[in-house]
């Protein structure tokens, strides 16, 4: 790109903070930096025309982890770590609500419910047995016994007769959340440059030289918030994990309301605008879904449709309106990576399937780390 004097001077010189990635983490990080440094030059670089990661593709669950997910985490993490994970989600959701407001993000607390297919008798029994333990472990965070058994009031088929529900779980409108964050960054004089891919960076003196697909420039600090794409720029253990979704056409008199989890969180669905949004199935092909490609596969999409017909909408005709996929960043443990990479480079990546819950908090911590 052949830059003019004006372009260079206005957009690409004397930059204090450059953030790579305009997802929930990058934008929250930029906003916290702006509060601390009212006159700093803050730039966000985004490879997509719109944000192209998970923040505009997700299901909009404001969730803390379903009961089976928490029990499964207790097998691989210490109790203290699990409490910390849930606490981080709790604080993150409160921060998101405070930053943008419930009306703006269409926050609706209809509760979250885990359904157990009839074939998962063992898992259902384990979850029921551990209900007391999980509730007492998490009571200091929720201030109440959040997980409760509930009758199958939405009349799903081929599942056990009771759900295990978290009454505090909620849903948001993902599009509204991201649009509001983008509006706030614009109001706060944070420049977002779209269709710019960061290809390489190098510390040079007190600054970092950044090479993109369009130009090279210097920034005092470089903050990487590229989540599932992180290992393209950093030597960090972040695997891309594609997540596929579909949404139905509007269904007249749809009575289902809430966020729902099935199969240890590998499937999830919710109501939105009288439709059902349904995603998951990564466990059918872990290897194949370890990809940066944002496409769909018949294997997973057919399974989603089958479960819609057999479990969720067994007596209601439906049509699929749209299908899409997004890229998550995952690792061996559920902890995100927030760290200083070198003198002037920082990262906050690997948010797993919980970025709505923890993204605001991670963005804040990342900003605090880099000042
Ligand atoms: C289908 C799906 C459903 C989900 N459902 C939920 C849910 O219900 N609840 C929940 O809490 N979480 C959910 N998640 C996870 C959640 O969306 C993510 O954890 C969260 O959005 C991560 O935010 P982020 O800002 O870290 O990353 P991202 O939103 O992925 O943002 C990273 C950005 O960096 C950009 N980028 C990458 N590399 C470069 C580069 N080299 N140069 C410039 N830009 C670059 C990308 O284009 C992207 O916009 C879901 C994810 C998916 C995919």
C-alpha cells in the first residue's frame, strides 16, 4: 500500500497501543486503555471486514458451565481452579452488563438447562449425585443454590424426565453486543482498521515493528487478542477449534425459552426471535474441526438436524434458515493465556467456549497487564 504523508501521519505514526483482533477481548482491552489514557493513540487491527473470529459467530449464552461440564472439569482441574473458572465467568458477565447495559445487549435471564439423552443414564445419575457438592462449592459465587432439578416443561423427547437447571444463566444478542462495543470504541476515538492482517512483529528498541498485509509501522506496545488464531503469530499452545451452528426459520408460537446444554456441553441451543439456534457436534470429528476454515460439514450439520427433529422439535415442522461456523481457541486446560510475551508485546488469547462470559474481564486484565 502506497501511503500518503497524511495517511502515515494520521493513522500510522506515534501509536501508543496497537491491538490485534476486534473481538470482545480486543475491544474491551481498548476501552479500558482509553479510560486510563484519555489522549493515547490506540489502534485496533482486524483481518476481517467485520470481526472474523468467534465474537460475532457465537450462540450468545451468558453461562457459567453446565452441571456435567463442571463435574468433568473437577476431574481434570483442582476444586480451587474450578471455582476460579466459574468466578471469572460470573465477574465477566457482570462486567459485560455494566459496560453495555442489559437493554443494549438484550440480556434475558430465562435460566439454563442441561438435558440428558436417555442413553446417558450414567452421566445423569452422576450429575444428580454431585448436585449438592457442586452447589455448595459454588454458593459463595452465586449466593444461592444455583443448580436445581426441573421437570421437562418444554416437552423435549428422548431425554431423561428432569433437567438440571441453573436459574441464573442468561442469553444475550451477540450482534447487538458487538455493535455496541464497536460504537463505544468509535465514540472513544479508538481507530479500527479492517481488512488488515498482522503477519509478523519484531521488538525494535522501545517499540515494536509490525508488518501487515498492507503496510509496516511502529507501535509502543503491541497487544495480541486473536484467540483461536493466536498460534499463527505466537509460540503459544492454542488450537483452533471450529464450532458449527444453524438457526431455523421462525416457528409460530415457539414455547421454548432459555439456554440448553446437551452431552457435556458439546451441543447447545437457545431461542432467538422465535427461532431455535442450535450448535455443537465438534466431538463427532475433533481432528477435522481443528481448522481455521469457517465452513460447515454434512457430518455435523446432519447430526444437528437429526437432534432437532428427534429431541428439540419432535412435533413441530421446521426449516433451517442459515448455517455458519466460527473459530474458537482451545488448549489442554480451560484457562485463557494472559501474559507478557516480551518487553512491549502482550497477549490475551484461548478463551474456549466461554468468551461471552469471560471476554470483558480478560480484556480488562490484558489492558492492566500492558500499562
Ligand atoms: C459457534 C460458536 C458458539 C459460541 N457460543 C458461545 C456462547 O454461547 N457463550 C460464550 O461465552 N462463548 C461462546 N463461544 C466462544 C466465544 O465466542 C469466544 O470465546 C469469544 O468470542 C472469544 O473472543 P476473542 O475476542 O478472544 O476472540 P475472537 O472473537 O475470535 O476475535 C479475534 C479476532 O482477531 C482477528 N484476527 C486473528 N488473527 C489476526 C491477524 N493476524 N491480524 C488481524 N486480525 C486477526 C480475528 O479476525 C478475530 O476477529 C462460541 C464460539 C463459537 C465459534
